[in-house]
C-alpha cells in the first residue's frame, strides 16, 4: 500500500508524466527494498485504478485521465437516487456550521451584512484516491427545517438536497457550473494529497428556483481528472 501510494503520488503530482515508462519491477524492488512480488501487487492496484497500463514493452503511466462527475451529473443523481456518489465513492464531512460568509457569497444569496448561511465542507475519495474537495452554502433558514445540514455525519451529505426539497418545498429548476484551472493553495493541497502549487481543476456551481439560490458550492479536483457534459443540439 505504501509503495502504491508513493507511485500514485509521483504520477498525480506530475513527477511521472503521461506515457512515461516506469523502471523494471526488479529495479523498483531494489529501490523500495522489497520483493518483486510486492512491487507486482502495488502495480496491480494502480492498474485497477487506471493510473498505469502494462504491455509487453513494460509499464507506463496511463494517458487516460480519471473521469469525475460534473455538477449536472451529481445533482441529477441526487434527484433520481438520493445520493451524489457513484458506487465505491465515500466522503468525510469536515465542517458543518452557521457562519457569516465572504462578501461574494452574501451577494449570491442577496444577504445583508452580518447575515449568516449554512456552510458544509467535505472531501470525496474512492479507495485511496482523492477525488475532490467540496464546500457548499445554503440559506440559514434551511438549518431549522433540515437539522442534518449542521451534522458532520459523513452519511448526511448523501441525501441533503432531497431533504431540503422535502422540507422546504423548493426544488432547483436551474443550475450553472463555472470551471477554471489553477494552482492548489495549502488548504486544497492538504485535502487532495498534492503539493502546494500543483495543477488542479477548480469550479463553482449554483442551483436556484424562482425564489432564489438554494445551494452555492465550490470544489476542486486533483491533476488528471476530467469532467464531461452531454447535451442536445
């Protein structure tokens, strides 16, 4: 597991670029001071995750990035199944509280100075892979109607939006996602398991109805993750 994590880190942080050939198993065994069979087990794990590929010519860093769910995918999944996650994903809620948000979040919700919102923060993983850091804000009055909004129980994030719809009668009718690539700051790097300054994909989403914004969220994904959308023309 430690060897797989070390190799995974070197790949996700760009030390081993896409298409790069890994050293032979015997050389890796000498480097890590373990048996060749141990190296083979570590590589098998990375192969299952799609991080590397093996051929008769050797073992290479895969050039197919991990696919992550878009905001549209997650909210559609919540509304149809009650959970935003695909099988195998898990999350850890790190914050769930009422607070006075930054000015730009106040503007999004149309708040006055000093008004509070509910803020929830969690990170998502799949196995040992870090798949995203997420933060979401909700109107403060939702906290009284949906007490789970202030719970840090990791299972609560799976059903939050359906509970809001049921308790408030408000259902998102529109959504918007914005994305940009940038460098990870110290907080993001710590959650995603990458170096400060590593390339990440960052984004924001908002869901609203005729009465206003129901949820505003921000998220970031590690290097070599891709988001895609389907649409009709």
